[in-house]
């Protein structure tokens, strides 16, 4: 069975950056972005929130991993921006997206923030398919200073900038 994406007409103005819109709740993603610009902003802010002072190559690897997660459902090119938004907003996927306040400051970074500008460039390249994948197709990662239960016994696909990436998480 093939899933079809049905366009939804926007009726409300977009929520300001750092607002409650875009956070995940107990029922799943809330207020998912609809335009390419909103997806780019969400993607960049997710990267910035997860960067934690990591080197540029780690941020690029995180972007590639998010695109890999989005592509796991095999969307066509037209569906990719929405799939990337869904990957960024998936409950529990990123510490920076939790509802407990973690990541609020990163999501609310001012437009002039230099790291946000770097993350926007990386997100734009990744959405455009112009960013390589140094992770080897990874869909999950964790910091190298701790190993979550899901990673126990699994072989990493890559270790980049203090992050360990995995393709096999079943």
C-alpha cells in the first residue's frame, strides 16, 4: 500500500521560533511545519540544539542522519521536506525537542546567532541533496561518552565529532 501525502491549506500564521508550536506531545508531533522555509528553520534549529559545541563535521553528520531517517519511509523528492520535519519532531528522537524545556534556548536562538547560520547552510544543503553522508546511512546516534540500551551489542557505522552513528537499530 502506498501512502499519499495530501496537501493541507494553511489557515493560521506560523508560530514564532521558540514557541510551543513544533514541540512533540504525548500524541505525537504538534504543529508540523508546512512550507519549505518552515521545514528549513525547524531542521536548522534542531541541528543547532543538538550541536552542543560539536565540530562542523558532526553537525553535517547529524543532518545526514536526519535525512536518512526521513528517507527510511522512501518518500519521493516532493515529500522529503515534510518527512524531514516529521523526523525532527518525532517524539523522543532528539533531546532538544523534549517538552521538559531542554532545548528551549537553542530553539529560540536569535536569527543573528552564528551557529544557527551555519546550521541553516547545512540544512539547506541536506534538503537539496548536496550534502554527503559521512555516517554510512545511519539513522540513530548517541554521544560517545555514554551508551544507551538500544546501542548495546550493535556495531557503529561511524564515529564523528563525539557522536557514534548506527545503521542497525532493530
